[in-house]
C-alpha cells in the first residue's frame, strides 16, 4: 500500500494552521477512504506578544510541534508564502511577519522536503469560499477530520481549510491524473 503524507501549513503571525492529508494511491481517488485528514491544529499566538516577540513565539510553537511524530514523519511539507511583497492591499508589516513565519517554518519542518507556494499558485484566484467548498466536497466534512487541538473559532477554521486545500492541490497535481 502506497500512502503519501503531506503536511500543509498556512502561516500567520497570530494563527498558523497545520493539516496532514494522507493519500493511499492504491485506491481510486473517487474512493472516500483514499484520503484521510489528520492532525489538524491551529497554533494561536497570544496577543501579549507584539512585533518581533510574536514572530519568535510563533516560531517556538512551530519548533515544538515539529518534533511530534505526526508532523516529522511526512513525505512533503507544503507552506504558503506571502502574496507579492508590494501588494497595496496588505501592509508591509503584515507581509513581512508572514514571510518570517513562513521562512522559519521551512527551516523547522525540513527544508529538504518543503515546497513553498504563493496563494495564487494553489487556489488559482478562486474566492476562499469556493476553494473551501471544493475541498470539503472532496475530503468530506471537517467535523469528521482528526484534530490534535479543537478549533475554537470560525476564523481559525479558515486556516485549517486553507492548509487542507493546499495539501489536496499538491496531491492532485503530483499523484492524480486528471
């Protein structure tokens, strides 16, 4: 049985989402048991941390979970990088903090097995609601996924869905013929 484990990370200064999607290539992709969504969590950075301290605390949290077997023993790590640095819709501070967290996650989770993508590459300019609906349609209801830590808010769930969507995109792009 050929199982591929993909860890996807949706980095942010305040809330970083992590999801492991496992694909069993010996089953047809239309088989609901071909995919498992496991080890979902959102690392939440307390508001008491500001600026550089917030970046360092998020990286400390990523470092801590990087040693957990479920995250260390994956085949690939997919990490979102920030959108273009000169996007007027985002402040330079927001973009640079995401870039710091994204770059740190690459180093902490294994540079040799990590791939980094901008949102436009994996979501193809679709609205989040459309991408999330397609992911749920394919991987099943998020209530049935395995969580390391329960997600406490709808805003946090967005990071889980983004990470799951990235992992699904990677699997489809690299393991499924469409």
